[in-house]
């Protein structure tokens, strides 16, 4: 807890994941902050980022006000990867390969 007369600064970094979602002919963008368990959206990538940042600010302020722990990401131990899935064949003779 910060005592009166002292000023401390902590910098916390959070990942934000943006994913497009088709809604009919329109595309919206979903924004996620996995560490805080938050999600929001916007009509554009910029809107989605703006909205999730406002939600992160509100959430962290609420945790501090309630004197609860603010989660921190440990990106030093994080691994992010992707894989491809190949589906060949048709009907009952489908073969799936993960590369």
C-alpha cells in the first residue's frame, strides 16, 4: 500500500489479443486481455483497443480501491506459437495432419 508522502510508480504490461468476427456482411473486432479475464469489442481495431484499455483502467482502479491484488503477467516464461491443420480427402476418407 502507498503511504501518504510517498510516490511510487509500477508499470504493468498486459497482452491484448484482437480477433475479427464476421457478423453478416460486417466485421467487428473482439479484444481480450487474458491475464485480467477481460473482453470488449469495437467496430474497428482502434475502437476495440480503445475500449479494452478503458476497461483495463477501470478494472485495475477497482482492484486497487478494494485493496485486492492486481494480477501481473509473466511474459518471460510465456510461449506463443501457432500450428497448421491440413484436412485431406472427402466423405468417410478424411485425413487430418497437424504440422
